[in-house]
C-alpha cells in the first residue's frame, strides 16, 4: 500500500499543475523537475489520486475487507469531503466520455490551453487538435513537461506538404463559396484562412473536427464572427445566443443572453429562453426560469424592459404551459422562494428558486455574471454559444484550465447531439 501511494504521488508530480496550486505559491509556474518532485500539499488532486491507489493496493493484497465496486462514485465521495464536488462538471465529463469527439483548439500558443488539452486527453473527455506555430507549441510542451500523444499540431500560416496545401485550398474555396456574395474574393478567402479562428471554424463546418474552442488570444468578436459567418445558426433558430453558468454554493445558475444580442423583442426573448432551457435539460437539470427586470408582475405598468419581459413571459406560458417559467420579476425574488411565496404566492417559482435567469438585454446579463464572478468570487463557465449548426465555443480571456476543460466537455456533448 505504501508503494501504491508512492507510485501515485510520482505519477501526479509529472502532470500539469492546477492553477490554484500555482497561485498558492505566488503564481509560480510549477513543473516536474529539480524544484518540484512531489505534489504540493494544497493540490486538490491528492485525495482522489493517492487514496484510490492505496485502496487498489489493499484490494490486490487481500487486506481490504470491503472491496470498492464503483471507483467513480468513490472518487466523487472523496471530492465531497474536501468540498470540491462539482456535480455539473461531473455530468459534463461523464457525458463527453460516452462518445469521444475531436475538438480543435484555435489558441494552442497558450499554456493554459495546452494544460487543458492534456487533461481532456488523459481523462478521455475529447481528443484535441492544436492550431498554432508548430515550433512554438512544441517548445512550450517541452518546457511544461506536457506530453500529448497522437495529437496533431496544425499551423494555418504554413502549408508545407502537398496534403496541407490541398487542405488549405479546400478550406479557402469553402469559405469563398459561403462569402462570395458578401464581397469576399478568392484571394481574400485564402488570406482569411491563415486566421486560426476561421481555419478552425471551417474544420468544424466540413467535419474535419467535431467542435471548436477559441478566444484565449483574441477579443470576443474576432472569434464569434468566424463562427457566425462560416457555421451559422440552425434553420429553426431565431437568434444565436450565449449563456454563462455561475457556480454558486446552492448549485449552478444559468444566465442569458450574456454576450451576443443587444436589441431584443419579446419573441427573441422567448426563443432564447427555449434555447437555454433545452441546454439546461441536457445537463440533467430541470430548468426553473425567471425573466428578470425591475418590475414584479406588473408592479411597474410602463417601461420598455418591464413590458418586454411581461410579453415574453406570456408567449412562453402559451407555448409551454407545463414549464416552470415566470416573470416579469426582480432578480432577488427569483432566487428567494420564501419571499416570493410571501409576496406573490401565485408564481410558478414559489416552491423552489429559479436556476435560469433571462435578462432583458446584453448589458444587464453581462454585468450580472461579471459581478458574481468577481465580487462574489464564484467560478463561471462560458460563454456557451447556443443555436449554431455545429458546436463552437469561445473562452473568456484568462480562463483557467478547469474552465477550459468544462467548455471542451460542453462542446463535445453538443457534437454528440448532431
């Protein structure tokens, strides 16, 4: 059993170090070597790595009186003891593993992205494809002691082999064919394909990759624009939208629309709500939806925002009478079922608080999730793009390895649904 613990520690020391461990040691970039040969005591992976190794050794030696049958459940229980249990992340990872998809990373020249690629490969969440300068990426992998067996590194700016040149020509023609009526020439299409975001979008559109993750080295519009131009919305979708997931102590909260649409009408709000509800159900969570603004059920009879959410609520009630959706209401009432029941006992949300908050405009949604992330010190996943024909998701600048892994898992799940 001692040997089991030693081997587990040695193996863990060689893996990329989580961001929270680096931050605990003054943002040190820890990696296996003479200065780091054993995991740090604050590493949250210790309990789920060493304890199972010792338990397996005990079982192999015949010492264990109660053999473990379900190792995933055992590791989940260990995480709960440390307060590290994230049920949503577990659901995402489990679903992604059911059918491993190829996910192209458009920003491979980033340490966090490479660490995330290592995690998703090792945990069998997805199979990564990396876009970036091959020499730069290979040097970063060497410096970080990251191994990515059988993972392709593609540099859209350099087509060296005949196969790479043929692929670039095929991608350029595909983009040109889509955008020629938008003023794009053949040469402009070739130049555009040197952009990793456009190249990755075409990869997904043509089926050479199942999903895409980008945004770590570009501003948001520079990544979402290729997704909309190349892949586009599903025919039945009125508005492509985005959702952020805020991880609170009482469970995840889903916010929409947080990054895409500035001006919405009631039909748009209803359509976005339907997209979010379907996604939440995909996480095995029953959506309880509140359309939030400054008014409560007509308490402010006028005002564009109040009237907008009031009308959208009526549309949703007519379309989905069995859904738990209500509004218009103030945000604090949506998540405080006791006060809601006292003030408005007729509401569909009186039994349990809302877990989906739909906002009247991009500004209010974006401000809300950013405040909770920063002032509330809560983990946030997103933005999750909803309504595209194929899965493309965009990372926030500065996303942690864990956030990237979660987004890859979501992208893989979306690819499975096609």
